């Protein structure tokens, strides 16, 4: 975002007004290409128009659909950044760089859209009591066997602090990282940070699935600048859902330490995820070549 004006300073209720062409990059503000001086520069209106044009082109040419993030059009929503987010850039990278193309009516697609909706609500809707992707009374979440956060606690500290809670302090100093700071640490590193479900192993009420989270490291993290290498995180998650398919009890498992070491340049990407590496390519490249 450009020119963010803090209206409230409580991280759990922080609301920002935005003077920019769009909310296109949500929390991700890194440059689209490596080596560009301007990490932290959001998309211009012209760049956003180009992204949307390419997105519509590949959707039409290959019969693709963007992910569904539900409850974005609810009347009276208090948006953290002054308006509903625009996921055009993330959706474009998702469609071009994902490794799985699940059928629209598959359990994998239902799970993927539910998690994307949860991320959107947690990151952008101020009033957590109105988040519809979670069971307000039952919701719990933990990462790698760490602290279980209830609905209010998880919203107060933010998704990054929840998912990094079990890390040692030299990797993630949870005692001194607020909701706002947690997002500041990452938003200059990537232009977008797509996420996909790889495989679902069991259906409701306890859904178990593997996932992949990735980005091209074109920006800066702490004192380290990326060279455009693709950073990938792979993991596993179980989620108990209720009869409304709302999240109730979530447990996430992945390796956050390698992720941070990749960003700091302390570990090479090629030496990470050796058992997971997908050699991801554009999922419709074969169609294009046919």
C-alpha cells in the first residue's frame, strides 16, 4: 500500500486509510521483478490494469477460474485497510505457478477456498466476531504443536505470529513482534504469496491435507535482498469443521526455520524441501504446447 495513515493503533482493531490506485497487493508490496529499486512500491494503476488484462486472458484461453474468497461483499464490513482487497496479482500468480489443478466440485477445491477465505477475513476484516469462515465459539489454531490460540487471541496477534509461535527467538521473536510488525517483516519481500492445497486425505468432520505456499523472492527481508529465486513452503494441516464448514480446531505442521533461513540467505533454496520439491511449472504449459 502507498501512503498508509494509521487511524487506530491497537493491532487487533487497527484500521488504515489508503491513498493508492488499489488494494491489489494486500500485505505484499515487494517488486514484481528482481533487481528493481523500489521494494515496497505497490502496483501503479497501469500495472494493475496489465495484471487484470493478463488474468482475464489466461482465464478465457484456458478455461480457468479464480479462487473463491467468500463473504467479501457483506454489507457493513469494516475493512482494515479502508476497502475490500483486490487479489488480482495473487490470483494471477496462483493460476500460472500452481502445481495442482483440482476440479471445481472437488473436496480439494472446497478446502482451498475455505482456507483462502479465512486468510482474507483474518487479514482484512477488523471485527473478528463477524468472521464467517470460523466457528466463533470453537475455533482453535496451533502450529507445530505450539500454543493453541482461540478465536480472539488468534485475531489479536495475527496469522504470522500464530504460525511462527513455536520458533526459537533467533528465528522469530514472538515476545516483541506485534500484529503490525509481523506483517511489516514480510510485505517487502514478495509481490504476492499464493497458496494451494496439494492433496486431501480425509473429509469432514476432520479434514487432513497437504499444502504449498510460494513466492518469487524479488524484494527484501530484514537486511537481505532476493534475486528472484522461488521460495516454497510445504506443510500438512488438519482442520475440524462444523456442519456449516466453518473452521473449529486447526493444527498446522511445516518447517518455518528453513523458510526464514532462505529469506536471510543462510540456507540455499536448492538445499530446502528436498523431499517436497515440485519443480513447479505453469499448469497449462502442456496445453499451450499441444
